[in-house]
């Protein structure tokens, strides 16, 4: 299942976020929460995170500094969690701080994973995406045609 759409949910007093009902089944075997490169929390299924890791991290040379840094960056910030019976997931403090989450959260589907954003940051980020979408599409089309 692809994760699509945007939903506003709230982080409760116990640092739990309710996952939209339509996305609970693909996450029923657990979730991996990761500090994104943007100020957000990325939410993967365990298999999704393993696939992502194999695609982007597995080939890094961990004898080199950059490879070690990226491998640590993603794995040290990751947390394995499970949805509770109400479809909520607990977020670790370091992830809440990384994304600046406090109360309301935007829960955004990004195809193979979900991202959790502060609503104001998401609004600003989405406006930037919308503004640059045509230019980015042209650049990607040009680079794909040359490969």
C-alpha cells in the first residue's frame, strides 16, 4: 500500500500520535521512526525501513568517514515501536525535538513512508514545493533523458 494524503492529528500528553485508520494495517507489524533530513519524523514499516536501508545505506563504505556518518545518522536516530490497540504510536523525545512537534501534527503520506511535521513548518515546506514543482520536474526530466 502506498501512503498518500495529509491528515492533521494531535500528539497526546504521553507523546503518542494516532495513525490514520487507513494506514494502520501496513504498520501492524511495527514501525521504525527516524529523524528525517528535513525537520520531520519519518515512519516506515520494518520491511520498508530495511528496503530503504539496503537501497541507500548498505553500499556506503563504512571505513570512510562519510559512510560512517550517514550510517550512524540514520540508525542512531531510529526507534522501533508498535501501534497500540487504539492505533497510536509513541514518539521518543529526541524525535519530537528534531521535528519541533508540540500538539498538532501533520501526518503526510510520502509513498513508501509517512512523515510527521509541525503544521507551520509543513505549510511553509509545501508552499516551497508547490512553487518549485515545475522547475524540479523539468530538471528531473532533462537529467532522465540524458541518462
